């Protein structure tokens, strides 16, 4: 189990009377052409490519013997919606901006390696350095910080749990907003590939996350 930081906890203390025991399955969307070409992709609305559609179909096959979730949410960006529609065909998909990827500001559409090469201090010393005091709280120019992206996710989790308490909820979202869970909780960030998923419980009383078996 890993706990949210005091910064996040204090901002959401007003929800302490809500005990959340809802199961979440969080999916990363399939590949797009921008992903394939190492272009930074945040709020720009790019569709899945053929590889991404195949990744979604493989998820559907992998989950064919599993109980379907009670409710399905997706980022409103089409790469997530398309993935959700392939994985769970003929199901209602509830779209929300709260599950969007981080906003990468002026770096949207630029090659990620070139951006890092020309902004070494920002990335090497701050954004990629978990020991830097501003690691989580430094926004990208005209974009978001990891903390801001994570607060969007937390806002969604609390809203969803109030309405669907005790249910199993599928979330189709993005790579960096998923990584924000681990970063905020000072945990090693695993590789989160396109077309992958993992499961967690979220408890608002302790602001904690824990794995569960799907």
C-alpha cells in the first residue's frame, strides 16, 4: 500500500468522512502515430493507429473470461475512447476531461528526445529527479505539473466513488497521468506500456492506494 503526500491529503481532508472501497482497473490507451514517432502527446486529440487498435483487441481477448466492470469511464480524448470501445464493445462509455493526459504546454507535438536535449536543466535536474523539492510541482511551460494532473485524477476518483461506491470501475486514461499516482506517492514508476492495465483500491479515509486481484 502507498499513501498520498500530506500536500494532497490536506487539500482533500474535507472528504475524510467518505470511506471508499471501490475497485479500479486503469487502462492506458493503445498506440497512436504520435506515440510511434516519439512526439509529445498530451491534450492534442490523436486517434489510435492500427497497432493501437490491435493492442486494444488483445486486452479484450485477455479479459474475455473476467467479469465486466460495473461502469466504464474514459478520458474524452479519442485515443482512450477508441480503446474503451474496442475492449468493452456495446457498453456505455462515460467521457470526462478529468482523465485527460497531462497538459505538456508548448512541448505538444515536439520530439520528446529533442525537447529533453535542449532543456536538460528542466528535465534532468527537476522533472526527472524525485529528490528535487519542486519535482512534482513544476509545471511545463503553459502546461501542468505532475501534482496538478494528479489532483485532477483525485477529483475524479472522489466524484466517482460517491456515486458508484463499492462498484468495480474501469478507467481508460493516459501514461503520465497514471505515472502521477506512483510519483505523488514516492514509489518507483513501473513501465506502463500502451495497451496495458493494472488494478487498485482507493481509500479516501487514509488517501491510500492498494493493489487488488482482478
